[in-house]
């Protein structure tokens, strides 16, 4: 048995950011709230950046995504979840039928080793696919998120990771599925 939290929202949106619309040659942007603390919940490594903040502070950070959607600055987005940063990128790519090149040294992180951070579930974190990275970065940073361009969307349905001049295949969506659908 395990504990889980599920969420649903009902409302009216002027525009939405689906996870199924990443476009080839889009920039890949990551945004995250780095003011928080590490923890764990069973098998899940977490970075809590919400419980010590007021509701207004948390909503302001989440409103960044509404602003991106309403201004039509992004094509697709996913919140960073249990599979961590690279797993969430693979989920976005699988849903969109694309691949990605990810520059690991560009990923915003707290003062921890990169390999541990890549598999952490941050309280507030997003992966965004956009043709307008500078405008996205401006909006995200104005909502007190740390945001960087971390890669680009490709045609090959493979997730490639690069770090300090080295490149490796992380996930081949032509042969395997994040969602378990082959």
C-alpha cells in the first residue's frame, strides 16, 4: 500500500498547455522553485517548496503557467513529477511523438549533485516546449521561479543527454514507453 495525492481542476481556461503539442525545433525550458528543502515519501525523493510558503506565494508561482498559456508563449508543458526531470521530459516527448536533446549542465538545481536532482520530484517545477524561450524565461522569472533553456525538441523520438561534451542515449521512444504502452 502507499499514500498518493491526486488532483483535478474544473474551470474555464482561455488557453491550455497540453503535454501533447511539443514541436520539433522548440526550445526546452525548465522552471523550478529552488527555495525549499529535501525530503522523501517512500520511494519518492522530494523537494518541498510549498509548505513553508503562503498560499499567495505558491499561487503566484503557479500563475506563471497560466500567463504562458494565455499569452500563447508555449506549445506544451508538463509539471515535473515522480519520474523526475529527465523522466518528465521523456513523458512530454512520448505524448508529443518527438524526441529531445537535454543539456544537463543547464538544468537549474540547488546545491546538490546533479544525478540526485534529476530523479527528485520538486514541489513546483515545469518542463516547457516553446518557440519563444526568452519570453517564457522572462515570465517564469517574474513569478520567482528559476528558469533556464535546457535543450531542444527533435524528430527522432529519442531522449539524448549531454554533459560537459559527453552524449548518451537516455530513452528510445521508438523501442520503449514511459507510460508502458508499446
